[in-house]
């Protein structure tokens, strides 16, 4: 599973931080509320909302930064409707400022209103053609609409403007991956990792690309690198468990799936993978127990039906085993060929 990087922030640090250039508008006679509202990076979202609201209500300060700061605080809290209302006010007050459009575009994207996000990013780019983050974020919006060719074009432009933008390389990699271009994807993930060796998402994405190409050692290396940065990375634990299962490193596979199940109890994919690891290790009863656990909540889970069928056949329970396998094939006719390709039969 490919993972997009987060949109490139238009403001340094926390998303509630207002651009420093706007602070000059506050002048020396700013009220306490205005000074608190402009307390860049020092206050939490709730306090910023309160102080910015008081500054707006006090009158005399129709500064776009008040609305920009409060909007970002609302967005941090997930209150996108209020965030949009404040960004609308900022746009009215500063209609020629790329920042206001770019930030409003981020909120549209968070609401999955990608057409509105793209329109705002386009306006931001018109006003500031060298704004790399606007191209990068518009690329993410295009990708979210499945327009991967347009996404790649925007990511490429962002990289041309700012070659030190790991999120643009990672996200361009996901777009290449989606277009069936694994070599280009792996190259982009690698550049993202070179720029930021602790970029967990890029490690996970490159690992999954290697996994899809059955380059298991490379996949394990990347998943391991991700886990060294973030030990609770469930994507890496899931992927490494499967890679270990396929390569016959079965105790390591079980250990990874056990850790994943500690983080996410009852996770069907972890139980399935652990079941196959137990099956390959000849621990048939443990395999059946894992498959049973999945099927209790999801009776039509193809992997568990087929895996339990194989396990039952190994226990010489032919009737039950064949019934499970037949049920799995009825749902997914090529399940036998798919799993046999992974050495599970």
C-alpha cells in the first residue's frame, strides 16, 4: 500500500504559525489580544482561537493574519467549516496574496474537495509562480483524483523549484507506482530517503515497491530502517512479517505479527499472515487458530478460508479442508494460483 506524504506546509513549523511578514502590520500599538494572536508557535489552537477572536471583535484590526492564524488553528482541530470561513475573510482582505489561497486549498483538500483545492492552488501559483509547495500540494490533489500524469507534472515542477523537497519525491514516487512504473517510483523514494533518512513513509513505500517485485531482502531492509525510526510503524511490521513469511524466516515473521497484534489487536491481516507463517512452520493447530479468529468476524475472508483449508488437509481432515478451499475459490477463483506463487500450497 502506497502512502502519500503530508502536504508541504506553507508556514514553517506548526500549521497554526502565521507568516512572519504579516506581523509587521500589527504596529507598536497592538492590543494584548493581537499580540497573543500573533504569538507565533507559542500557543495551542484553543488559546489562539480565543485570542484571535478577541482581537477581531475589538475592532480596529482588520488584519488578514488574524483570520489566517485563527483559520489554521481551526484546521488543526479539524473544524474545517470555520477554517474555511476565516480563510474566505483573509482572501477578501488580501486578494492578491498567494498564502491565503494556498492555505485555503489545504483545507479544501482535507475535506476531500479536490476541485476547490486545485482552484485555490492555481490561484496561488498565478500570484506566486515560484511557490514550490503550491505545485507539490496541487500534485497531491491531482493524485487524490486519480490524475497521476498531472500529479507527476506538478511534483516535477515543485522539485525543479525546490530540489530539497522530500515529500515531492515521495509523492511523485507514489504516482509512478500507481501508473505501473516501479523503477521510477523506487528512484524517487530513494531520493526522498537521501534527503531525509528518517522519512518513514518513504522507507515504507520503497519497501512495498520492492515487496511487489519480490525483492524481499531489499524490502526487509527498508521496513527495518522505518522501524528503527518509528518502532510502532504498523505498515513496516505488516510488510516485514509478510516478507519474512515468504522467505521462510518464520520465527521473525511471527515476532513481527505478534508486535503488530499488540499494537492493533484482532488485525485480520496480521492474523492471516501469522497463520500462514505457522502453516509453513508445520504448526498446524496454531495456524487454524489464527484463521478461525479471522473467520469469526469475517466468514468470507478468502485468505483465512483457503489457509484453514490447507491446514485441515494437512491434519487429514479432507472433508472440512476441501470445503474451506472450495468456499475460498468461489469467492476468488485464482486464490490457489496466487498463493502458490508465494510458495503457500
